[in-house]
C-alpha cells in the first residue's frame, strides 16, 4: 500500500513540475508496473510455482525429484514443514533451517555433490530460493511450532540468543540495538521487537518475501545477511550456524503466531 501512496504523491509532484505530458515517463511506467503487480497479487507466486515444478522435477546425476525429501514431517511432506524449522535432523546429525535442508536433499537425493550456493540467487541457490518459497507457502496461516526437545535444538536457541545480544563492530551494534524496543523505526522502516512473541513470529514468517525495492525474492538467510551488513559485521556464508541459530531464536520466540510467508516488502 505504501508504494501506491508514494507513487501517487510522486505523480502529483511530477505533474506540478512538468505540467501535462503526452508520453509516459520511465518513472510513471515504473509506478504503473508496481500498481499492476500489487493489484495482481504478490509476484512471489511466480517463485512459488517454479518451486513446485522443481520439487517434482527429476534432476541431478541421480535423476531424482524432491518428492522423497524429508523436511521433518515425513518424506515428501511439504505442508506444515516451514513452521517447524529450524529443527534437528538425525540423518544429518545437526539442526537445519529450510534452506540448508533443501541443499542437503539436493546433495543426498539428487546427487549434486556440492550445490552451488555461494552466489546469491544464481545456480543451485536460485533453485533453493524457489523451492523455499513453495514450501513456505504451503504452511500459510499455520502456527509457528519449532521443536525444542533435542539438546541441539535447545543449544541453537541459546546460541541464537547470545548472537542476538552480542555487540561488536565499528558501531558496537548488536541485533538488539535495532530490534529490542517497541515502536522504533529507521526513516520509514519499522523495526520489529524480535524479543517479543507477535513481532518475532511475524518477522520470522515474513520470509521468503518479494522485495519491491529491488524486484528480488529474499529467503530468510538473505534477510539476515543484510542485517549483518547493517550491523557492519562480516556477511555469513550460506548455511552458517549463526544464521540458523538466529532463526531458531526468532522462530521459538514467535511460537503460535500464524505464518505469513511469502510476503511482499518494500
Ligand atoms: C542498524 C540497525 C539494524 C541492526 C543492527 C539489525 N537490523 Fe534487522 N532490520 C533493520 C531494518 C532497517 C530492517 C527493515 C529493512 C527493510 O525494510 O528493508 C530490518 C529487518 C529485519 C528483519 C525482517 C523484519 C520483518 O518484519 O520482515 C529481521 C528478521 C531482522 N531485521 C533481523 C535482524 C537480526 C537477527 C539482526 C542481528 C544479526 C539484525 N536484524 C540487526 C535494521 C537492523
């Protein structure tokens, strides 16, 4: 909605500056495009559809689909998986979030020995982003319910909590510096208090999200990496333990909140 408001304000301004014009400017065309996209629904649906195809496609050296991939609810079960991740997987012997689990299935089921995940939204990472959107969408409206029984799941939560409050870097920032108070914002962007139930649950289940500002689809790891950048910390690599720990921390804090993903964001 904010885009539309900004858009019409900009149009009024431009009309005032340049008077009537016959041809549409690039800005106006861009605004039209956003209006269309918002009217037609969330462009994330395109990623969702692609993800569904990839889930069923026989691929990789083993010519196998994801239909036997176990996301924690049994082989091939997609519904309900997103709202229980990250969780401990005994076959892998560690806690995994959705993105790392998808990479793991690519490896173990499709036989892609080293999925190419180092460049954002390229190669195998591009597939993981689409697959994650498909899996997340299947749990829309379901309550967050991350398991906390296994000692590794508890350790991840504690690690996430410590990482959240850990201050360092040139500005001595932690996640908590920006995300632990009510009603704060940076310019127009609201900063959710990730230490409390509803904001944590809503923030956690907002990703994957379509970002209007750059026309990209961002999964959770990408969202977190961008906050590491805002914190002036080095960017974690794909599947790094600190991202999984922070996801566990937010997901557990958000217990019971109805899942929103995929969403549309500025
Ligand atoms: C310097 C301030 C700052 C720091 C430090 C920071 N963030 Fe953020 N964070 C933001 C801003 C600003 C946004 C909103 C960005 C946007 O709308 O583009 C955001 C958004 C988020 C979101 C998405 C919220 C939603 O509702 O979709 C999550 C999750 C998040 N941050 C987690 C973290 C975590 C975890 C850390 C620590 C690693 C962290 N942030 C550190 C400023 C910060």
